C-alpha cells in the first residue's frame, strides 16, 4: 500500500463472512493434503479472534426478560423519586432499562421505554385517581380508565427516549452516549400534563443538585444517568464474559464525584452570599380551605394576617393561590381601588394576596372572565402590582378543547374556565422586585428562566393550592420539584400553599422552614433578597436543544466508518 492510501476497519458482517470462509476452506485444504505450517496458523488465529472480539455485537435479551427489566426500572424510578424519597436508588434505577435496551430493534426499544414510564407513572402518580374523581364526577372505574390513559401518555416520555436510542444505536453510534442524549432530549421536548424531572430525585442531597445552576434539572438528571451507565456497563460486560469498557466506567464514576465536589464548593460560596444579603422576615398563611366551600376564607386569611401585623414579627405576608376571591366582579379599569376597598385595606402589612379576579361579561366577549391572580399590596392596602397565572391546570382550571366543544363543561361541572395571563413583570415592592409564580408554574424550569430573565426579581414567591390531590405524596413531590428553581437562579423561594406544603427554600435548595399538610397554620421564617448570575439563568435550555438536534441526527445518519492513514 502506498503512502497516503487509506484503509477501513471491516464491518461486523465482513468479519463474520471472512471467518465463515476460513472455516469452509479448512476442510478442503486438509483433504488436499495442504497443511499450513503450524507457526502460520498460530499467528493467524489470534488475529481473527481479536477482530471478532472487537466488533462482536451484544445479543439482545428476549422480549419477556427485557420487558421485565423495564418494569423493574419503572418501580425503582418510583421508589427513588420524591414522595418515596429513597434517593440513592436514582443512581441505579435506570440500569435494568439500559441493559434491556441494548441491541433491541427500534420498535421494541420504544416499547421498553414506555413500559418503564407507564410503571413509574401508575405508581408514582397514584393520586391522579382522586383528582379525577373530584373534578370529573365520573364513577371510579371510569376514572381508573382515564388515569391509565393519562399515565400511558405520560409514560411516552421514556418511550421517546427508547425510540431515539434504538434508532441511533442501530446506526452504529456508541450506546452509552446515545442513551444519555436520548434521555436528555426526552426530558426537554416531550409535553407533559404533570411535568417532572429525574434530577428531582436528589432534592434531599443538596451537593448533587447544585449543578442545576449550570444546566437546570436535565443536567442534574444526566449526572445520575452517568452513574447508571457505569453500572450497566459492568453488568453488560459480565453478561458478554468480556472486560468492561474502562472509559465508560471511569466517566460514570467521575461525573457524580465531580458534581458532588462542585456542589460542596457552591453550597459554601452561596452560603456566604446569603449571609450578607438583606434579610426579610416572612409570614405564610396556610388557610386549609375546602376546594369548593370557602365561606370562611375571608375570615381565616384576613384574621391571620392581622395577627401577624399586630405581632410585628414579620415584614411581608404571603397568601396561597386563590385564597380569597374578589367579592364581586371588578372592572379592569378600577380593580385596584375595588380590591383595596373591599379586601387589602384592612390588612395593615405588605401582603401578596392570592385571589380570583372576575371581570364582567361586557368587558370580555360576553361572558364572565376569571383570572387566577397574585396581587402585591402595601401596608395601606394599595395594589402595587398584579400577576395573572399563565399555565392553567388542565381539568381543574380549564378543559382541553372546552372552548371548541362547550358541552364538555356541562359534562365536567367542577372544572374551571379561567383565562391565562400574558405578562412576566415582577411585583414591585419598594426597591425590590418579587417574581410571582402560581400553582405548578414553579415546576416549569424554562418558564421560570424566562420570568427571571425578564423581570430580574430578587425573591421568588409561589402561590399554590394542592388540595385537589388530597393528603398524598403530591404536595411533597411539588415542593421537591420547586426546590430546583431556587438553585437554578440562586434566589430564595417562598411557597405559600392552601393545604401544604408551605415552605421557604434558600438559594442552595435547602428548606429553611416548612409547615405540615391539611391544617390551618401560620409559618414564619427568614428569606433573603438576593440576585446572582448563573449560567442557566443566562442561556436556559439552549444546550439541551443542541443535544436534541444531535440525537435526532444520530437517528438519521449512520456513524461514519473510521479512517486511518497507512503507516
């Protein structure tokens, strides 16, 4: 071969064909008496074996075993997730799924992902059944069916990861890299009714979630994925009776350790920043109102707030979502004066009021319009700012396709008919700006990133009512998911909920103080006004969109064959 001429490594098929041809020729040579010299045979045999070993594909598990492993992954995912909170399981929960996926055809890879996702959601989101019963009014068997349909859809997130993985692996791309990219892409692009992120599993392990200020919850999840890939590589190598790829194992061990080291340093440095930031004493009123009967709401929230004002223990009071609806329909032009006169004037302390504003039919297309609203009132009750909830809860605050088919509201009479807000402006309070989030907006990282970038608040406040999910694990899951927003933007987060869990979360994601569930109480704790630049605040999910583009490309184009120059 001349200088500059290139050679390509043989494909799996080429090596297998060459080996088969050699075996076929051997008997013919022996019959003709053409025995090759023993030395030549000894040299040739190891060379063929080396090539076969290097290019040998991993045999896929049979369907029954693979689906069993995928189901196991779903159960481990559920047990490691907030609510059950056996968080070390998040370091191994995906291992069975990774092993099950290896070498599978695309359709089965998607099915395995779906099985893991469906198992996780049917167990982890068990509280959906009560929510559907409360709001739809349908009989239990029908609600179970609807829950299964909803969980089947939610499980589609991991099915998407499996499908992307199957396509890219079939085109020759490295399986561990493909799984990590597919997992990240599925967490970014798959639309969920109830969003969640794998990274929330370590909400009680602060050092492991500090990388959220670099890449949000997806980066935290990828740290956990790396640990899973390392263990899966060891198991796959044992199954192949081969040596594990030390590179994959080393990376899988190093990434969590580096993340923990980064987290340890950030907890210390952010702790120093918090100690120097301006303190604000905050009171949270948790009214524990019934979902549909709120005749005592005014008495409870106003009474508790007056008590806090008289005690002079707090600087700011925060109510829960929709705590006290406006006593009557108010016009857009005069709502500030009407709310001050009818509600906030008697509070005597700066308060973020959760309310429902109703505008008359004449102002909004001929029907009463409802807004889920947070209002900033000063000590005199003057309304300084307003934020209307933008991401409405399906079935609770609106019915999908309800405007197209109004009869759906007759079939589901307990569902609301709210109008989403449009402004990302923060609530002003003196020299400070408070970023308001209502209900599950605090678990939408991309939305909060836009709100922080637009309004530059120095405090985040979430007003929530989780009573519709009952005394289940959901309120604790909601808190765990929300804690990541404090880390991503290095702001304190105040969560005022109707029935729990009300809490103050510091800028490292640790809970300063929290209340209980389903009891009326007042929670008092210290917050801090602070701003800090973070990479995630600046660029958001741009890296994950690039990741998604990369895994899509891998699923379309085969991996280029390796080319090496001749010596």
